[in-house]
C-alpha cells in the first residue's frame, strides 16, 4: 500500500504533477492519494524530494530460491518452415544479457522441422538449443506450446525467458507466465541487466509511447519478456566475423509424450496471404498515407516511393475505411503498432489514435499542408506543403528513373 | 447553453441513442449512399436492433408506446446525419400509422409486431401522377368482387416502394361519392397483380427509394380493407396530420447539422488573416440560422406535445409544425453553402448534399403552400365560430 | 450456455491529451469508455448467445465507477454484469488480474465460453486473455478475425489472424477467445437495453466476496513492478524544413542520408 508521511511532506506539489493517473492532489499542505485511481506505479515516490511517499511491497521470494534459476532462454519461433527474424535479434540481445550474467544462452525451438535448422541458432549466439520437434507440431496450438515451454522452464530453471512480441509469442507466453506464476512484460523495447542484483530491467512504452516504463520482476523467476520485432539488431551470421563459427553447441532434443501434444486447439487450415508489399511489422521504412493524400493517384506515387525505399505502405484508418488499401496496412490504435527506423507520413494529420501506433518510430517525417497538424508535434522533420508536389519531388530525387505518375 | 425542453429520462435516451447512430452509422456512409443512390439496409438493421421502429407502436404489439414527441426527437437526431436515411425510416411510420389508427385488432396483431421489430418496412401510397396536392383526384380503383377486392391503378413517388413488405394505400371504391368514395387498403409485397415501376432519379434524398406501385387486376382478400369503406380520405388526412410534426423535426435536425458545419468551418477558415467567424457578415448569418433553428425546434416540440396530450383537431398546428421548420431548413442549408463559399459548393463537404436534400422537405407530405391552405382554412373556421 | 465477456474501462483515446513537458496525462475532460476491442468481444458473445441461447455476463475489474461500462454492455444486450472492485486490487499486474477475474468467474459458476478484447488500449499487454484461460483451465485462441459456430453448437471455428494471414482453428467449448476489430461490427444499443441498463442492479464484488487469496491480488500478487518511468527524449525533434518545395525535399534527403537511411 501507498502512504504519505505527513511530517515529511512539504506540500511542494511535485507528486500531483508527475502522477500519470491523476491520483494525487494537495489537500492543504499535504499530498493525498486517491486509491481508486492509484495504480501503485511508484513514480511519485521516486520523484518526491522529501522521500515522504512510500510504497510497501512485501518480499516473498527467498534469495536462495531465486538463486537456483540461471541462464537466459530465447524462444525460437519457428513458423512456415523457418525461424522468425526476431529470433536472431533476440539471440543477439540474449547473448549480451547472458554474458552480463555470466551464464549460458539457450534457444528453445518448438515446431515440426525445427530440428533440421537448429544449427543457425548456434551461429546466432546460442550455447545450447532445446528442440521440441514432432510432426504433430505442424500447426501452432497455444496450449501445447505453453505446456512444453513451461515444463522445460520449471525443470531447467532459467532466470530469463525472452520471446518475440509476434502473434505467436503474444498468444502463448502469457500462458507460460501464468503456469509458472511469474511476471511477463509485454512489448519491450529495451532490456538490460542491473549488475548489483542481476535483475532484468525491462523497458516498454506506456500510454501509447508517451512514457517509457522500466519493469522489474524482483521476487519471481523466470523473468519473462516479449520484445518487439525490429528493436534489436540481429548479430552478423557471417561465419568469418561473427566469432561463432566452429563453436561447439549442444542440441538437446526433447522427448515428447502424447500427453504433451494433447490440444484443445485444432488447426484445420493455414492460409498465408499475399500481402501487398512488405509487411508493417518487419519493415525498417514505412511510408504512410493519411486522409490528406487526396487522391488514389497520390497513393500510387506513395507506393512507388515505399517500393524504392524497400519499405512498407502504412495507412491511417480514414484511408483503409475508404477502401483504398486493405486493413492490413492500418497503423494506430485499432491497427498495427510500428516502430521503424523511418516513418514518412503524407497527409497524416496525427490524430492520437494514429500517433499511438507510430510514435516509437526513430525518425518521423511529416508532410502536410496544415502547419497546425498535430503530427508535427511528434515529427523529427516537418514539411508544410502540398503532398502531391513533395511526393513527386522525392520520387525524382530518390528513385532513379521515377517520373511523373498520374498527373 | 441550450434550451431546456425538460425531457424525461427515456426521451433523453432516445436522443442519445439516435445521435449515436447518426454519428457512428449514418455520417460515415451518407456521402456514399447519396452518390450510389443506395438503399440504406444496413442502417435500417441498426435502427431495428435499436428498437426504434417500435417507438410509436403500443407495447402490446411489441413497441415502446411512445408518442409523436418521441418520434420527433428520434427523427431530428437521425436527420442530423442524413435525411435520405431518415425519410426511409419515417416513411415506414407514415405507412404504419393507418394500421395503428384504423386497423382492426386482427390487422394490428398481424402486422404491427413485425413493423415494431423492424422486420418489415411499410410504405404509404396516396400520390398519383394526376393527384398530388389534389388528393381527391386519385384514379386508382378498388372494386368489391364478392370474396375479394380488385385494385387497378398506379401510385407515384412512393417512398420505400419496392423495399417495403407492407403498403397502406388509398383507392376509390365509390367514384361518384367524390372524397367520401375513397377507402384505405393494406397490401403485401407479392400480392397477385401488384408490381413496382421504375426507381426515380432525384435531386436529393438519394438514399431513399422512390418508386411507382402498379396494380394490375390486383386481387387481395376482403379483410385488407383498412377502416370502413369510404373512410379513405379520413385515414389519409389523420395519418398526414400525425406525421407532419415529424417532417418538421427532420427539418430541425438537418438545419442543425448545416449550422454545425457552418460554425466549425467559420472558426477554421482564415481569410484576410483571421478566422471568417470574426467577420460580422458571417456572424449575422450564423446568428439568424441558430435563432431560426431554435424557434423551429420549440414549435415542433410544442405541437408534438400538444398532440400527445390528446387534442382532437390539430390539423392547423400540425401544418405549422411542418411549414416553418422546413422553410427554415431550406434557408439554413442554403446559407451554410454560402458560409462555406466555394468549398460549400463542392461534394467534398457535406453542406452541398444538405442543401439538395432540404428542398424535398418543402414539397413532400403536402407542399408548404398546402400547409398554408390548411392553416388558413382552420383560421377561417376558428374565427367564424367566435 | 454460460458466456462471459471481460471488459475494461479505459480513458477515451480521442479525449486524452498529453503534456509532453511533464510527462503526464491532461485528465481534464477525459471520458472513460469501454476498451475498443471489448466491443468486438461483446458483439461476439451476443452473436453466440443469439445462435445457441444462454446468458451473457459482463465482468470488469476496476474502480466502482466501472459500473458505467457494465451498464453500457447491458444496453447493448448483455444479460447481466458485475464489477469486481476493491482497493486491495490496486497495483495488479496481469498475473494478479487474471487470478482476480478467474475468481469472479468461478463465483459466477464458471464459463462455457469467454471473450476478451485482444488488448486494452491503456496497457497494451494483450496478456489477460491468454493468462485467464490458464487460470480457467480452458484453451485459448487469440486475435480472432472471423468466427462461426461448429456443427451441433459444440464450439467455434475461428480465423486466428497472424503476420502471414490466418490459421483456421477449431476449438470446442469451454474455451476463451480474444477479439480484434475485424471480427465483427459491434451493434448499437437498443432503447429497451438502455432502459434495462438504467434500472439494472450491478453487484460490486470485493476481494472477500470472490474468496480471493489476499496474497495473490493487487500489488502483493503482482510479480512485476514499475521500477521507474521516464519521458522518452526526442533530441532535435520537430525541425521544420523551410524554403521552396525543392529546397524542402533537398533538406530532407540530406538529413536522411546523414542518418544513414538513404
């Protein structure tokens, strides 16, 4: 519970200001917490200059018990016959974390056919690979995947488990965490080890990216996190300079009992759709169309630009609702959340529902005719101007051989 | 600060719900419906799901037992979204009123529950090519053929024609009796000899369906006679009296939407270095629009409440509650286009459609000139009685 | 058939303004609304009920005013609802939340079918649905974009959407599904529903009422803790590129080259 020491509180007014939940107000000269609004996030206590606010947390896990959990695991998502790109990004990061802890890095692969390609996980930095491979693991079943991973974790006790925040990772990691009665932080964008207590500091965007929150899981193991694709860099897979070539890795194949494979989820058909261009989640560059794009001709020019930047096409809801492009391309609250290296918005006004889906982008370029469009508040570079004109100039400048299209 | 009309909790709910439907379901698709002249079936389903088709129908037939006022509150908010859609909805009530007012218990039990549930739309058929304002000139006939009626003739410009399942129409049963020779009938889609003519192309109100009803030796059972034989014009006049405040309310809603667009635009649009709302020429237009809308609303609400209070003869009041708000709607939507200037004339902005739509309000369910006749006749009678 | 839909009241994204300097929400005039994905969950629950019969119960965990969310759900056609509210729940992470919800569902007599929105737009974790399914001991399929009732009403056949397209998946009841926007078009409230919602008695259950273990709820039952929060810094943000369109584009190309993108 949270408490304010009336003696210490100076009524300075810092805490009501920093509280994101509007839960603190000054009554007279003392801070008062509205417990219906407070989420005990601790920001106030951290910022209180007089140390007047305390949040009592009971320590439950014993140090000795926690100490038995060692090593870093990366869930190696295997789908459609290959390991997902995010797996290698996680192995790169996992290697750093494992080295900081002085422990091994283990990749855990589940899926039919995952064994045959398991060596690549070693090349990406894993010391050991646990593989659960069976023809029956062809279609993804949340319950089976969760059961296998949680069983392995409770037997082998890793201190950290990372997985991609993909549709698969987000579907079954929460089940694993619940089975293990431990914490799970979703959609992390930063991970590091706090040296003094070996804690995994898991940072994720909160409030649509307006705030970053660092989460810890001090009294439970394993410490689990899902990580957004495209956040960490994958290690070089080149044998010459990765330092991983010729490294001995251990590959353990997991025995699976019929009990392990029993599922309430039956996959009857798998459909891989032909998406228009690269998908949003895996693109470093996203060129986005907003309502101000004006015409479908401009949309074509925008697609051309995305094409030569090897990027994906994004859209605001107004554009997808208008039927100009499929809903797969929608970015924002009811669409995808993206964080590419470069986001280019054309005619995007910047409604909050859209901003929450793209604010994490590294460089945001906004082109809009309205100088007061809210998108400019989050843009790295802003251009007030005619969408059509700027698009055409960019095409000429960036894309070799691109001329005027569609008037 | 808006006028306090002292709505009950339930009336407030009707307003909120209809506004929500207008904002979420109607506004996003209205331009497309208008462009494609598309019948708004999806929205009709939403209105059915929301129980709105049962608004004026007694609870014993599955409705909510509301009155004219509740109906006005509903259509005003829907009209704020699109009057083409609203007319489709309101025309179903227009077709349903004759059954409610004059139907036998059996007829009510047979038709009203489906109407209240929104499972079946209704249409009202009075107008003919040669019988517009002069309703007594109708040529459609119904002949008593012993165990059934035989109907011949053509109704024109019937809202919901072809889409509705149930039709209440007026036909001459005794030509020589003149106005007393008309009777009302219930027809069902699929009746033998009953078909539909072409769908009209219209200036506005393009989401609504307007078609001919064609009766060619159309045979219907005896029990489809609505009210007594010879009562047809009374059925029509009572129905129209009851429906007219609703048309006024549609005008109020439409005008309010046009004002909302105008003020929003006037605040955003900068000319000569300032928002155009700071210019007196614009201010005075907006002030007139707002005042006339509020006066229209007050009139519609007052008349609707008077009708629900149980007065007998309200033709004059009902005519007034249609006349004034619909003239205001025409003026306000025209001024809205003026406030938006060149943008107002473009289809990209909604006021262009609003102005096109508004015109019908001065024409249908009795032209505004006919409303003045009704009002003047009532004045003549009232003053003679004194 | 006992159908449960879990909903959450969240700040309306459209009315939330953010003070970037202070890193706080400007809460003035912020309305609370039902989490957008939860409307799809409610609609899904109503559709199954309309087809197979049964009762839809909406459950929400939150402050006492979350009963507004339950009333709205009832106006949409949900049969009944309950608010699970207790100061002891404060600080709950997803693990404590799923425990709490599962205890409430237990008190409701269990569930044949549970729908949750894919994620709440204020927390964005997408963890409560799958976590809850483990507590209830039933299978879970996330992010369903389409559904139909299986022959004989035994379960659902759903499209589980993923990065590549979808998997067509069959699950028998009891089961839990999380919903996304493309699953359905949520219905509007009905007048009768609104009237029923107005009059409905919404029970508020405390930790004690649901027989929750005090060690497993709220802050105490939450393994994760917020260690710190900070405002992301965007150095040299918002540079407006001036000049003629040609100059603007040139300036942009230069900067993107500088950032190693071009």
